[in-house]
């Protein structure tokens, strides 16, 4: 049974379609189904589609559509969501060198939860994560859900620059910084894999719907992969 979607004007030229308020695989799949349908059967006047955990933000030309007109069209799409087949998810691994210079917040994260750094690493690498959506900067994937025992608030004061490849934690989320940018996520490791490259056909290494596992590697292995 299709979950009831709620519509909410987000600005004078954008409409938010929300499938509940909780982060679940099902609600995210509904977002992806609607996204896929709108990409294959675009609505005249719609300019941008911005998926999130359980919502889709739709930007439109206010000279061609009103909020109520767009909502009426979208309701017709919603009746067909269960017929939309999503592609089988890719299964990907991301090598990570945890702790030390690569993960300066690992020890503090572990201490906050009453565990050793080794236990924190094992727990972080024990889960298959879902790429719920990409945003913030190109190639930044929001992965969930982090084990409850590792859920940690962002830093009180963000860093001015986070090295590319840094693996961070924020609340129940984890993710990899694709480029050097300011950021407030707790850094627990770093990967030599490039999350974003403009010279690749698929510029972002990760895509919405992918399944991701992190694997622990040594600093020597990190260097070898980085120079490969």
C-alpha cells in the first residue's frame, strides 16, 4: 500500500513532497520511485528535482505552474508509484584507514560511547549502509543508518577545512567528504578512494540507492591505494 504523500509549499516556486517524517528504506524508495517517474516523464515547467531522506523538493517555473496545479499533476503520478521498478542496488566497498591523522575524532567518539577505538571501528564497519541521497556538495552521499551505539552529534565548532576522503559521523549519519571543504562532522577515518571526479563519466562514485560497506585498512595500504 502506497504511503500517503503530503505536499507543502517550500517557496514561491518550489513544492515539497514528503513521505512521512522518519528515515526508512520504504519512504526513501517512494522518493526514488517518484524521482524516477518524473525523470522519465517530465512535467513541463519543472526545473529541478532534489531528493532527500523521505522527501522530494520540486522547483518549478512560477510563470507556468502554481503550487496547486503542480500538486494535482503529481497526485496522478503517485497512483503509479508501486508500478515503478527500481534498479537492483550496487554493492560497493570503501576502504578506510581509521584513527590517527586520518581520523582525529575517533578516540573521542569511542570515549563518548564507553568503548575502545577498535570497537568503534568494528561497529562502523559492521553495517551495510544505504545511500539515501546526495547533496551539500557534489559527490557527498548521506549514508544511513549508523548503529545507534555510534550516533554522535556534530562538532560544536566546524573545521575550516576537512581533507577529501575523510569519513565522518553526524547523528545517525555517516558520509565521506569528496573535496576539501569546511565541515563539522566527527572524523573517524579517511579513504584513498575518490568520491568525486569531473573527468569520470559518473562523476560521483556513489549514487542514490547504492549499498555501501566500509573496510578497515592499514596506513601502508592507504598509501599504496592512493598512489596506484
